[in-house]
C-alpha cells in the first residue's frame, strides 16, 4: 500500500488514497498508512451464508468484506484498485460500475497468456497477483517469475517504494483511523465470530 501511495504521488494524483481495513489490521500498520497520507477506514467483515462456509476458502471469505465499498456513501465516485473479485462484483453490479482497461490493471498472467494484448510501455497500473510476484517476497523461483519483464516490473516497484522524495510531507497526515462505518448498510448483519485477515481494500476518492 505504501508503494501504491508513493506511486500515485509520482504521477501527481489529485485525489487521496482511502484504505479500508478490517479490525485485526495492527495499529502499527495503520500508523504507517497514515504517515503516507492515506485515509484509513475500519470496516466490519462480511461472512458468506452459513450453509456455504464449509465450501469457502479463507481467501474468498475475505472477498465478501470488500462489498463494504458500496456503503461508502460520502464519495460520489470511487476507483477500486483491487481486481481480485472483479467477476464477483460483475454478477451483482454489472449495470452500476465501469470496468477499467488492461493498461490500468495489468494482471501479470496476461504477459504469458495473452502477450499480444499487452503493450508494457503503456501500462499505468500493475496488479502483482501472480504466484511469487509480490515484490516484497520476490525470489524469482516460482513459475514464470524468471521472465525479464517480471524482473523489470518488480524493480520498478522497488524504485518507487525506496524513493524518499515520494514520501508524504505534512505536519499531520489525514486519517479517519478507528472510525468504523455506522450508516445503514445494504449488507446483511455479520455473525459474531472470530475473523483474521491483514488484507487491505484500496480505494480512491474521485
């Protein structure tokens, strides 16, 4: 997320980065986000229906909680920067949202599955979602991770992350940390069960 925030500053984004976090995201991580100018919102998790839990992997349980973005009524427009549940949202909101083109959401697998559709020099946003592609855990040992284009994109991420000139500069970073959404929800109430995840939801005010 820090890398994303700095990347947005590099291209002189005019809008703040809103980060939705679940209750178990550590305070230390929230402070880091705030120090980089992110607006931190805490949201409550959403669980799959009781009769489907046995079939749901933890990863997909997390994705249900991302539907909370539809309760962010204080924003007239949002740009959602995580494509992991794009098809999930398509089923329910196909007439409400507008998908973004490949150049603004390069899923790395496109590099070897549909290379004819990728113009790497024009790509603006990279989604490091392929196994082994996370820059902070990159080893180059996983399948396809020894490709030169992958190495280039990982190096670009680190260049931005390590660029101190892109750090947020303000006496006090904007933050709504700790403030959970309490507006009437379009979602069903969440059962009171323990839930752990450090996954973050990334949004842009527009």
